[in-house]
C-alpha cells in the first residue's frame, strides 16, 4: 500500500488505475461527477454520485456525493467546513456522468493543505512531461 503522504504530497506519479473498477464493484449504481468552480472555471474535484446523492444535492443545493470507501452520502466539506453551493448540474450526452458547477462557500475544497495551512483544490500538481515527476503548483 502507498504511503498517503507520498501519494498526496510526493513527486512520483502513482495513479490508481483500478479505482473505478473497485468503486463500481462496491457501489454499482454510481457515475462520475466532475466539479467545476463557477468563478475560476477550474476543475476542482472528481467524485461519484448515485441517485440518492444527486437528489440530496438538488434538494439542499449543496454538492453531495457517494463515498465509495465509506458506502454513504458524502457532503463535501461537512467535516472541514469547505462546502460549496451547487449552482448547476449538467449531464453528458450519454447520461453516464455529471458536471456540478459550484461556488465554494469559503476558499478551496481539498482535504490537503498547502504550507500556509490553507486548503487547496484537488488538482494542485502538474505532470512534467520531460521528467515524469509531479510539480506542486500550490506547495
């Protein structure tokens, strides 16, 4: 098993290509959800939703997902306070994925923090094509 510190802060590319298959095996009625910040247009998270999570999101106008690891509704930021308002839900052409357009209620949304202790968005590292290493854009 990979050390979480190396996974979340390291410069090595350690992609989990089996994640979708594992998630679907445990939660067969899920679809991927890309989450985009309405103001910056940045993709800030990719998660999963089932019918229950989508219904909760629409009813509360708070981005809600299905946690594939805990097998329960996951209101992003309920623990950290980094929640976000749901402004729009878009559906792709094949109706097998969603796009949530959101506005963070305060700051960013990732459970990881930068060196200043501030939350960042989940896509904070960039792959260097020449070295194959990850570059942290928000250390």
